[in-house]
C-alpha cells in the first residue's frame, strides 16, 4: 500500500490587515470612484444610445 503524497511545507503566515478596516474601506471607496469616473468618461453619447435602443425596441406604430 502506498503512503499518501507528501504535503508542501506551509509558508510563513502573511499579514492581510496592513491597511486595517478603515484603510481598506477608504481604498475600496477610492477604487470605486476611479472606476465610476472612467465609466462616465467613456460612456456612449446619448444619440448612439437612443439609436441602439430604437433598433431593439422600435417606437410604437400608430
């Protein structure tokens, strides 16, 4: 019968709380604002959005 494979030696524990709770919240908020500003800057012009929506949902025929 074979013995189970040897496990890798565990590495030294790392600290994941270098920023702390408040620092983590601030970093998350700052990153969210960066993504938000980038999304607003790169959004489609309103005319393009209207044209694309009209292609999918044509206006009602009267």
